[in-house]
């Protein structure tokens, strides 16, 4: 992976004013399952090729370290199927730093995400690997030890564009997810 992908994450981590201490709420660990979708809008330069929207949907499993009420680290593993052809799958992982409010307190929370992803598109005869940067936003609600979140990310699509997957098309890639998690 390119080192320029890690620079924003390192800067975000270093810019945090403090981590949890005895006066703050204690850090928590979350485990959850999520419904996730990747949507790719594809615009071809060639007028004879129709533009398309490709949708992949499936499950995501994640773990989060809620370090302060304003800072969370999150890792996930997902497996998605192409909605038009179940022989095509996407398997991947992501790692995000989430900045916002309400990770450790009960009630409403909202946050922004910066992270990296790595995934493989597999159609049974060929597998393509992609990785890059993603940014996003989410909101949710904490109730006792249960949390419900809804969010989205926009991903770096340059590898999709350069790869034979879409040729010279302009590609915009976004994800959406709804997560139910338990906090410990």
C-alpha cells in the first residue's frame, strides 16, 4: 500500500487533544453486524456503451474501539454479492478513524470517517484487487449497551477506472451501511 494513504490517519490520531483517562468515561469495545452496499456509477467515454449503475449488497462484520467520546477506531470485514449476478462477489476489509461526538455516552451520536479499504472482486474466473482511501459520515444512537448506526463513505475510484473492470470509464464509488452493535 502507498504510504500517502496512512498520512491522513496519522495526522488525525496525533491531533486528538487527549485519550480517555480516569475522569472520562471508560473506553468500550463494540462488535456488530451490518447490512452494506457498494454502488458504482459508471460513465463511459464511448457514446456507444450505455452508462450503468452496479450494486453489491451483503453483510459486514465490524469491531470498534471507542477510545474517547470523540474518537473511535473501527475495522471491518465484508462479503457482498452483485445484485444482478450472484456469481460476482466482493470480499474486503476496511480500517477507519472516526471523529465526532457521542461514542461513549447514551443518546445521539454523529461522526466523520477517514480510512482505507482493500477488497477483491471475483467473478469465478478472474479476481481483481482494489485498495484506497475512503471518507464518510454517519449518525447513530446509543442505548445502554446497544448501538444503531447509519452511514456512508465515498471511495477513491482511481483503481476501478484504471483496471480492466471498467476500462476508460469515469467511476464514482460509494458505500452505505446500517449497523447494529453491542458495546462492552
